[in-house]
């Protein structure tokens, strides 16, 4: 069995998150510019920057196998005792060639969500939507930082990496799979 990277588990807290109004607007509008909303989005991004606390927890695991829509992973060198089956849907085969995987949970903290809820309660729905959208982009930056860790390890080993997989990103793996 090939060795897992060390440490096997680690927090990732020094994540640089770059969000700007134009990126958030382009994300919302599928690449179309809507210049009249720039000032409103700038305010949302400015607020988001003060509220986000990006972090992730990372764990390297062995990929023991794929069976239908499930992937079995383990962090225990003996295999079975630490094995976990993850139901990831019809695209589980994307993990078939993997020997190891980086499993992570990312966050930007609760403050932004609480601010969005407060805006929505006050009836400021557009401001809430823009702030939430800035948070989505910030969270994707956390995912980017995690992917960079995986890519650095793959490069060190002379390997490639698969697409990033996560609940809500693949047809058949619903967001409730978190």
C-alpha cells in the first residue's frame, strides 16, 4: 500500500480569499456583465470580506474500491477497521483509478450566513442575495485552496488529479449528501 501524505489530517486556515464585485456578478449572470449592479455588489463584497473566516479540514485516505455508486475509503493502514463507504452517485467511477484521495470540509464561518438572514428578515432581499452570492464565491475560493494542496501532492508524486467531487457538484450526488 502506498504511503499517505503526512500529516494524514490537518486544518487549513491560512486561506487567501480573493473576491471582487465583477467576479461575483459574472458568476451570478453566467458570464454576462450587468454594470448597473456594480455599486450594490461592491457593498456586498466589502461586507463579505469583513465576515468570512475561511478554513478547511483535510484528511488523506486510501481509496479501497468503487462498487456501483459507492466508494470505500480508509485512513487505517490495515484497511477494514477504518473503512467508510461514501454514496456519491452514478459518477463514483471517477474514483476508480484513484489510489489516495484528499477528503475535506470547507467553511467561511457562520457570520456571513447570519448577516444574510438578518437582511432577509428586514426585507432587504437583494442585499441579502448579493451578500450570499459573495459568500458562495468565497467558499469556492476555499475549495480552490484545498485543490491546490491536492495538486501539490500529486505533482510531488508525479501523478495527476481527478476533477474535484462534492455533494451538489455531480448529478446524482445531492447536496444533502454532505
